[in-house]
């Protein structure tokens, strides 16, 4: 029997929920379904794109954003249940990792209670959890009786081993994590991240107003980022930086004037579609592999991608033809400046990268 129903559990960043009015009480005269559609249209994460692609293949696909209080309280109201508000709602996925808290968090009247009620009612063939930190092992055991296949996705610093053990399958864009899980006897498969093709932009890269952009976290926790962006900014003064930033790091590296604040979802894609170049870097968790979503978002948006020369990059893109690859921060800055000065070369690189992503790296392809 082929599975035909899937529920994707996808928490959103709290800052994004706050920006879009989803972190507090819901708006008056609105419904859960209306608000869920609005949340899916924000353009954040992967669940909305995957759900659309799976529906096109005959699946019933539903998204749960378990840390969106506006959404979850509407669902509770419409199903005759009291909203389970408690302090720290937005921190549930972090609290779940604490040794003395995680073991009992699944039974607390927090985000987990409403999530459990939703899954128990929907009883999907597949429950697809996109943040394992959110679901402590005790809750995983409770959910198992109400789903067919329990699948987790993880591509960030891993939680304790117990968080993986209750799943039938783990998928990850991180090859080292797949190898580690298999060594533990846990079924795991490599599935890359991808691009939501709704955000395709065909304006030639050289005709865009923003010379270069970086979107991502920016603090002492990402020690390679600041030297990279300082080097690029010295050769491409029009560099713009967006994301969660530590002001002290910005000041230390002379990047305050380049910083423009956070950009998520559709706002981020609008900026990518106005940028000639996207500067990319991976965190330490990538382990020397090219894995992050920005590669696909940048190329899919039609910008030229400047990214690290990683051991598996050639499996995803043809270096120097579809993306520009660097092996040092100095070389990244040189490449960026060279491309800005050579519009035909920039346009050829961006067009080739976009064609590759639209052929091989969309969430429609991932859904297959």
C-alpha cells in the first residue's frame, strides 16, 4: 500500500513569526486554515514547497508550524481545546535539548501538547519532523502509535543520540551525519536541500542594483564569516549584509555600514533577485561538504554564487561554470570583484547556475 498522507512539522524562526504576527494571539475573524496558508506563503524553510510538490503527486500534505502560537491557538479553539500557552513558547526546541528538561517536556502543556493532538487526529501515513530538537524522545514514543512512518530531517548541529533513535528513517543533507547515524544502526539517507521555484527571477545578474549580498547568521559563533565579508567589502564596496548580527562583530570588522538587518522568506528572495552576486559560506557542522540551502536559493534566484570549494561541490554544480568557488577569503574577494567588472562573465555564470538548479535542485525534484 502506497502512503498517501504526510504531515510536515516545521518550526519557524521566532523573529520571523514575530514579524508576520504569528508569535502572539491570532488576529480576529480569521481561521486556522487561512492563517496556515498565509504562513506557507511567507517563503520560509522547505515545508511549503515540499507540500505543494507532494500534492502535485497525489499526496495529501499538511504543514504544522508547532511554535506559531497564533496558528496553534486557532487550531485548539476550532477543536474545542484550550490554548496551551506557557512562558517560553518560542524556546521549546532549545529547552528540549536540556538533559533535565528534555525527558519530561513531551508531557508538559507546551507546544508539544497541541502538536500531539494534531497528529493524533490526522493519523498520517508519514509524519515528517523537520527539527528533531523540537520533539524529545518521550514525545516521539507517544507519536509512534498515531502514524505509519516516522521520519526526521536534520542538517544542523545534532541533538543527543536518543533524539534520533525513535525514528524509522532520518534524512539529512549532511553526509557526515548520515554516516554517523548508519554507524549507530539508524536508517539514514542523504537528501540535499533545494530551491522553491516560485522565487525564480530571470533578470540578468549584471543588470541588478545590488552588487553583492550575504544573508546569514553573523556572530563570534561563525568565526570564518567576518574575515570573509571584510575582504569582500574591501573590493566590492556595495556589499550588503542581512541576517541576525552581533553588533560587536560588525564594529570590530568595520562592517556596520554594510549591515541592513534581517531578511527572511519572501523579503530575502526579493533581495536575492536584485543582487548580482551572493556570497556564501558554510558553518563548521558541514564538515568540509557543500550542503547549505543558500547555494540553491542564490542560483535559483538568478544571482551569481560565490561559495567555498568543497569536496562534493562538483556533485552539485560545475565549479567555475555554474558557480564560482574560492579556497580563501582573499580569493573570494578577488572573484567577486572580477565578476562585477566583467558583466558577460557574470551573466554566463549566473545563467548556468540557475539552469542547473531549476533542472536538478528544486523541491519538485526533491519530492520525487
